[in-house]
């Protein structure tokens, strides 16, 4: 069974299938990459919780930065947020994001807690 949560014509914020939680790309508010990453990861936390998962159950993360010059600053926030011993498989690259003010977008896949 596939469960879609917060669905509209274009996308679902959460899709659950076979014990796996797929989140749509999350962005955050703020002007700096640190502020946006903090806000973005807060959104990830809330969606994972709603889906019956948590950051301890992350399997994979894809991170898009508008500018790779922000890599170290984003990683400072990321490293403090990821639980010790629970780092997911991860990729990070540079991409033109949907809005010129966006500095970071994060996509997470996680296992349902259980």
C-alpha cells in the first residue's frame, strides 16, 4: 500500500511505502545558509515525526546547495543535527534552486520507526 500525505496536484510532502518514508525536497527560511539549513532540518524533523520516523532512522539524504562555497557552513549545522552513529548515505551537489533566495534544499528518505 502507498500512503501519500499532504498531497496536491504536483506532489506529496510525504510518501510511505513498504516501511520507507520519502520526503519531498525541503527548504528553509532565512537569508544565510545556516539559517535556511536550521529551518529546513526542523521541517524534516516534523515531517519524519508525522510519518512515524525520525532522524535516527534516516537512510539517505540528498543536499542541493545554490553555491558550494556554503558547503562548510551547511555541514556545521548538518553535523550537529545528525544523531551520533546514525548518519545516512548522503550526496551533496550544487544546483540552481527554484528561487534565487534559496541557499539549500534537502531530500530525505528514512525507515519507519518500529
